[in-house]
């Protein structure tokens, strides 16, 4: 399959080396590469402005995304000023090619993050083995004519808070460490110096069709760093990475007029899975603002139960069953021991419960949007919808994803699902912070109530399976009571729409999910009214999730950032609005 959607460029950016807004690139300008353990964000001008190693939730070593003056970066550019730039992912792959077209010839940078070494099973199969390589490989090739390339890098530990000690090794690159046992290796065989500001600067001439490599890798110790500098198989690692992505994509099922976009979305979502544990992160980054200059800047490098189930739903639809199987093994290890009453909204990628939130005051934030945060205090919130999301995902896995040859589900997970349904019966009458994680106090959010209804409905359906030993009579009664209360207090006849919270007139784009989860048919007059009302009042260029001042989302970021709310709003808002509006009859008949 030929990939046609490429990382976008700001239409107003006339030169690929321009960094408007005090050195910041538009969020839409970034492309992601990853190894299902971490990921890098790469701008169209050749700069890598975000990278956490060795894992998604590790302190960043490159974070110019969050401070153009102080944050780390790794840039490779041609010495000659480019006429234009083109870039695209390789077909059915997450290997990225960026070509700078020069007056004579060009320079192509190929970016990839290789998978684990020594894994006895294929990469991306949901079964972890071997050991991670934890590196970004940048192959650079001069095309059609000789070219000189420049390297510029500022690399530091702990989100630029801990300077790196740098040892230059001529012809090999540099070893960087923090003085406390953390090491990085920078492979580069061109010239390399350190300027007065601690910035690494290098230069290398290339003959026509000659290639060189720049590698930034995490090392266990100094000896490991030296081994990285001396490796010679970088082209093979890129080829193996490309092959592994294409092999995974070959098992995905996407057809119709949007098949290419669906596959590209699936490839991106797959990069957000953490293969060693089975967790699924909500976003690659922390603290990208919901509006420029605003303060709602959160750390999304963790596993939200809700967001993970959305991702797994999408991956199951294209045929990736192993990601779901790995996630349920993660649930077994992470959630079963503490029980249903102690489920959290989110966890660390290895199941950590404690995610203390703090601010990094030394960073200015993206385009001066302070504060920059790490950790997330929302882990301690009450968000009732997660129970329904979990039961719905479990039911969907058995309906759509599980096969006879699938790994068995541990008995403890079955018991957890039963206990979650019982817990819904105990808590659904209470207010919560809701899907949007408001920090201004709990309310009776309609979406939360509906998802509690969904949880009980799916638990009742699970009783039809031999593996699920439960008596559903209490669940049936509570499910019916939930429906009655939601219809009485969650629908406002004065505006002919369901509302964000009980007894209010605020709208919420998340309510577009009501027909999709089976709460009411799409042809029901109340659903039709809700769709029409949201379309009339919340639909701009993109859908704002509500009218509440604290919950508004910057439209440009919502559409383009590779982050949690951009993906969430796109799925819950824009796509579903158009889908629901045009296909009400298809919803009503169950043909979707």
C-alpha cells in the first residue's frame, strides 16, 4: 500500500529552517517514530525536539518542544539552503524519510527506532522478549550530488535540568553522562566540537550517494556506550525495523476509500503501546497546552484505562488481537491484586499507582505556556466512566477479538470484571470528575452515568459466556434504574438534548457516543436532538468538547497534536458527528 498522508507543514512556513514564534515549530509539523517503548518527535527542518529514553515515561533528554531556548534537541541539516522539503513514512511502516531538495542534488534523512535485540518472537506480537535497544537512528544520504551536512545538538538529562558531561571521541562521536550512572552515546563520524554554551556542533562532507549515520542511544554503562559507537550494522537495523512494521501492517485489515488513512492511524496507535508490559499510553508528550498561554498542561505519558480501551478497540477492528491480549495480561498484573474498589483512572506503564504531579519551573513551556508538569494528580480522581469502559472493552474482546488460539484470560480477570459490575451498583449514584477530569469539584456527569449503564449491560451479556459465573439479577435492576434516572435528569427538553451534567443546559461532545454504545438507538428523537444541538452549537472548524471555560480546547492543537485530547476529540467529536449525522438510519438498524 502506498502511503499518501504525510506529516503536515505549516502553510505559512516558507522555509524549512524557519522557526517562527521564538523558535517553536507548529505542533502539526512533527512526525513520530517509535519502538513501542518510547518515541521521538521530528520536525520538518530536521530537528528532533522530543525524546525520552529509555521509556515513554522517562525524563526527557530532548525537550526543545517545551523550551526553545533551553530544551535539548538533535538537528541534522544540509549546509546549503534547501529549495523545498518532502517527507513521508515508508509504505506500511513507521520509518520516516525526509528529503531536502537542494539547488544541486539533495539530502535524505531516514529516521527509525529499532526494536528489541534477541527477541525470540517477532516484534509487535504482544509477547515481550530480548532487551530494548533504546536508540534513534538517523541515516543521512547525499543524492544526485555531493553535499555537506551539519549536526547541532544540545543534550541534557532530566528535562534539561541536569547538564551532560561530554567526552568527545574523534571519528566515533561522544559519550555523555550525568555523573550518577546514566549514559548516552552519540554516534557521529564527522567533525565534532563543543561550543561555549555546551552545544555540540559537527560537520561532514558526503560524496554523491554516500551515506553516514547519527545515532543517539541510551547505554547501561560506559562500556555499553563504547559498543554503540563502534557498531557498524545501522543500515541493517533500519531495514529490519522497516520490515517488522510492514509485517505487522500486513495482518491489518483496512479497505474502502479511507484504507490508507486507517492503516496510518493504526500504525501510529501501535507506536503508543508499551510492548514490555502491554500498557497503552495516552500520548507521547507532557504539557502541550490545551490553549496557547494556558495553564491546562498535563502529563499524558501514562496508561488511562479509558484511553487504552479506545486504542485497543481501534486496533481490534483492524485485526490486532495480540495488543488486546497483552493489555489484559497487564490488567491481571496491575488491577486484579487491588480489586475493583481500588481501580485508578490511570497507571504508570509498568503498573505504578503513585504518579505524583510536580511542575518543572525551569522550562518555559511550549510557546510560553506554563507550567510544565510531570506526573498527574488526576490519577487520584473519581471518574465513574472507567468501569463501563473496562467492561465494554472486555465484552468487545470476546465478541470481536478473541479466537480459540488466543492466550487464556486469567481467572482473576474474570473475577475482577464481576466485581467491577458489583462496584458500579454501589457507586453510580455519586458525582465524579468525569471524562474531562475537571478539577473544580465533582458533578453528576451524564457521560459517566451512561458508561456505568454500559458496564452493567456488558456484564449482563457476559453472563451468557460459560467462563463468567455470576448472577445478573441485581445488575439488571440497577441498569434499569440508571436508564430511568439518566432520561429524567440527563435530558433537557427545553433544548431537546442530553447535557453535560444532570439538571443543566451545558453540552458535551462526548454525548455523541450514546448511540455507539447502545444506550439509545440513533433514530431516537432524543439522540437526533442531541446530535443536531451539538452540531449547531459546538461545531466550529473542530468540535469543542463543551462550553465550560475550564474545558475548552485550542482547535489547532486538537486537530494536529499527537496527543491525548487531539485524538480523543477527533474520535469522539469530529468523526462521530459526521458519522452519526449521516448514518442515523444505519445506527438504528445496527448496520455500521
